[in-house]
C-alpha cells in the first residue's frame, strides 16, 4: 500500500454514511463470448504462484500498517467469475455501472472479481465482454493489464511451467537507497506539496454532502489521418490536460464556480519501459499541474506551460521525491493521511482527475481464445473532485472515458466535455 | 558530432535511464512503439537540453522528429548546423 492508496482509503471518512466506491474496471470487448471456465482455470493456476488475487486487507492489532495478507496456497479461494447475458449495449452499460457501484470491501472480499457479459440479441452473434473489477489500491491500470497478460499466458500454456525464462515480477523491487536518504527525499516532497495550493482548489464535488452513484460514459474515436496536425504533441498528457482544462473551465463558467487555480494530479508510471513490470501495487508517482481557468483560452500556450512545469519538476527531482514520499507515507497513521494532500486537511483534494492510461498491450490482441476488439479503463472517482477524464488507446481506437458522481456533474455537462475534447483532438467518432 | 554519434549518445541515455534491463532500443527503433510515454519523452528533451544546449520547441515535436534516436539526432544536427 503506497501513499496515494492510503489517501484514497482515508478520504472515505469524509462520507462516512455512504459506501464510497474505490472500484476500477478494465473492460475488454472480444469478438465472441468468453468461456468463464477458462478464466477460472487460469486464475487457479495463477494462485499457485501468486496469492494476491485472493488476499484481504489487514491491519495488525493494536497498531501497524495496512497490508495485504493471504493464507497458505491450499486455503486460497479464487476470486469470483460471474456470467451475465444482455441483449443491448444499454443493458451492458447498466451492468458496468452496477459493477462500479458495488464497492469491494477488501477486508472481507477478494480484492478483485471477474464478470463475463455476453452482449447481443442472439447468442450466435453476441460479443463477449470481460470485466475485471478491482479495489483500486490493489493495482494501477497497467497492473490490471499485466494481470490479464499473465492469465492469458496461463490459459494458452498447457504445460507445467507457465513461463519460459525469468518469472514475471508481481510486486516492485524495494528501493535500494538507504532509509536516511529516502526519509530526506520523502520529507522534501511533503514540504513541496504543502506549497502547491495556497488557496484550496474547488471541484464540482465541493460541498456535496450526499453523493450519488458513480456514472461513466465511454466513446471511441479514430484519429483524422488527413489532419494537418501530425504532431506527437497531441499525444502528450500536457496537450490532453490543457484540452480537458478548457472543457472544465467552460463547466466552471456555467456553474459560476470560483476561478481559483486548478490543481490536477498527473500520474507518472514508474515502470521501466519495454517490459510489463510489476502487477500489484500502484507503481505511480504524481506531478501536480497548476493553471488558472483563464489560461485555458490558449490551449497550445497552456500545453507549453504545463510541459515547462513538468520539466521543472523533473529537473528539481520532485517526481523522484514524490515516488519516495508515496512509499514513506505508509509509515504514517491513516487518520493523518489527508493532511498530506496539497490542500491539507480542508477536505478539498483536486479540481478534477485526468490521466492517459496509454496503450492496451498488443500482446493481448487475443484473449481466452477470442480477438480483442477494444479495451478501456473506468476508474470510479471519489465524490470530491466528482469527475475524472481518462484516455487510452486500443489500436486503432482512441477511448475517452469520463466517470463522475451523480449530483456533482450532470450527463449534459459530461456530453459537453466530450465534445470539447473530441474537437480539440480532431477525432472522428466511431459508429 | 555526426548524427550517428548523436544517435548513439541518445540511445545510451534512453537505455540507461528509461528502458527496462534486457529491453534496449537501437538507434533506428520507433520510440513510441518501445513504450516511451510523456514523462519519458520529457526526460529525453531534458537530456538534449543539457547535452546539446537547446530546448526543442513545441512546433518541432512532430512524429517525424521524435520517431527514433536517429531521427532526433538528424534534427539536432540540423539545429547545430549554421544555416
């Protein structure tokens, strides 16, 4: 459990009367229905080498840090694999929102579960949807994809040895630096975070005392190949954040929300590139983007400014220090965790969430015997900030997913945000 | 420096600081396909700034320039050449 995970759990105390979801979904659309037995079999084999899908969240009595604990291999109970049939995409969407809104309690339940949905009016022509739902602090989105890769490998391999060569790494290696050095870096990052939001940010969820259900909207787009803008710059998170900022500034304007600076956490995947890397644990550090609603009028200029901010953070070692701080926070009591947010214990977190969850791996072009048509992630957002905008690609589809909390944002407002982003990316909507 | 030498320096930086062990890139490899994301690209831009003394402006951040270490090296060589 790293700092960001503990903050997520600690934030739940703000809405003690309701069960706030920390679920995240990975939805994989295949060209035909998937057999649940193949997933169950692969999961059984996986548990033979890695117990974490069957673990529970534990804290030693009377004091100690939260951690995942699993029993001996023979006693492990695999996570559930359920199956549903629906006739239309509208019904599928309701099933997916129900998954988001059935929070996993990791103290009592396995931290992940599978749902297989056969979608279509006729069984012969139905498409298959694999839905992996997990308690967000168990894995980050890349970790979810890694788990599927490992299960797909176990499904396709009939022999005793599930993998030739080195075994996959399930968890990250410990930081080799001395404790004193890590402590210095971690404290430096926490001091820096306190300087980021002299005025607490405002979000669509500010003041929301009775949060509604988690909702989401997903749309697929293709890049316009004839566009004059052949820049890789539009693939950069800074460009995408600037566009999302422009859409949010429109929302702020219509709502009459205070024009205080936006504060947005940008996740940085710490895995070395070219290899899948660890599966379990959120292997992320954070950069905190700051800009005013007025700056979004010039998207290109704002993207430049945001890149300069990120470059300064790298030069100053703040990304590395944040990665260390995320590790160090697990020595601190959960009750104090909200203090370490940039805006302190005011309860305000960030203005909105925004992330590019990058490519769905090409090695997963086939999964449990079927071709993958599309795949996207749907993280539940907390009532504050109440909305998150997420990008990913599953060649050739560019997915845009917005998840929000009913009461914080309306469907019409979400539709407007989608349109601003689509227009700025010069994307064409898939049928 | 010739483009090949610049490409070698860029490739060495990327393999040491960005790529996983056992997954090196070569000067002609596509960097996006190799998994370089926004933060990794930023590290490459900072390396170029430190080693070659300039920051690549946004208008030059096009796919053709960033495709591979060799493509970046050709761009750097053009920037260094007196016009």
